[in-house]
C-alpha cells in the first residue's frame, strides 16, 4: 500500500515540473503510524496518508470514508464521494481539525481472511480469536468472537503460533506477499467487513491554502489517478496471487456460509443503528451514505453483478 504514496510523490513532482516536492516517510519515522491525523492537524507535517477508519475513537464518523461492513464497494464509494456529496461531508467533518482530506487509493473488495478453524455454522464464530480492526471487529465480538488489533508485522507469527485463530489483512496480492498462506489453511471470502476501502491524503489547511490553484489541481488530480492506479495494480496482482493459492495443496479457498453472512449482516445493521443514534456527525453522513447505497444496490445488481454472473 505504501507504493501508492510513493507514486503520488513521484507524479506530483513530475506534473508540477518540480515546483511541488513531497518527501515520503514511513510509519514511525516522523510520527507513530496511528498519529498521522494529529501530526497533520497540528502542522508538524503538511501532509499525511492514512485510512480514515483508523481515526475511530477520535472521529468515529470518519469510518464511512474508508469502509463500512456490507457498505459501498469501490465503484460506489467513488460515486458517492465525487457525485453524491460524500467528499463535501468529509471536508466538513475534517474542517475543525485544520485538515483537507482527498481520496487517494483503494484496495477494492478485500478477502474474508485466513483461518485455522473451519467456519461451518454461526457457532464456529464463538470463541474465535481473530485479528480484525474497526467495525468488523465489533461485529465479530457481538457474534461471540474475540477481535484483536495487531500491527501488520506481528500478524504472521501470531497466526503461526496459534496466539490467534484467524486474521484478515487485505487481499491475495498483499496476503501472499506477507506469507499468510504459510500460517493458515482456510482462506475465506469475500471481505464482508471491507467491501472497497478507500485511503486518504490529508493536507494541513494552511499548507493547502498556500498552494496556487494549479498546484492544488495537480494534487487533487494525481490523488484521483493514484486511486485508479492502485485498483488496477491490485486487480492484476490479486488475479495472479489467487491462481498461486488455488494451486497450493496446503490452502483451501472457501466462501463464508450464507448463515454466517446473514448473522454478520444483521449485527452490522444493529451496531450502525445504535452508533448513529448517539453520534450526530455519523448520522448526517450515514443518511447520505445509505441513501446512495439503497439506490445503487439495484443498479449494481443488474449491471456489474448480472454481468459477472453470466460470465462465470
Ligand atoms: Ca483489511
């Protein structure tokens, strides 16, 4: 995922003829990975790259702009952000923090994750210890499981030693690179918890205002290009990584049973309803998000989904 932001820096530099240079630091180099929001807000750095669902606890409503379980897919998230008022709501939400958010990257629908226990019925979720962040983790907890949060670097060992029963990460492309197929047998799909997570670039308001309009346009247009580029790279990489997994005798790909999905979906609806009832900022965004989802669900069914069904 770090390649997206390296690409952003390189392309902005090229498109601006060297007038705007972005220097990329990894998580922990300048500030800890989970403190990017505060660092850009304070102006310690002028720009940051992140996923807005990591601001959970500080700014819960921001989760809508990354991913919501059973929510918008990649195509729909972009539709809502650029044409459905989503980006305006995002900018409003971040304005009190002196931050200008710009969508920048998307992984497409993720995979359900790597499991060392079979999930055949809803009872198999009870006691399941799984690395799964955010709202998805809360859903698992209510289904009887134990969600844990682990930084990427600790996932493989935790799964291999049995400290956790399961983990989600991204999709085949990233998961194979991480070696997760060597630490678990069952690869479940689809990623109900992250149907098309979008990443963000955050820019400190003062730094943004100091840019002339042409450089602002270069940054916004390049961020949009990075989203397209990342989806292209992931779609390509996932296809080849999945082929490798299908050929691996130690790995079994499985869909989640329908009963399990139905339970997770109904818990998600309960959790979102309870959350937005007590969080006015989330309610405002949720109203817009779900109004679009409701319209789009049918359109997706008779276009993308119908086409994929006849092709398979
Ligand atoms: Ca994930």
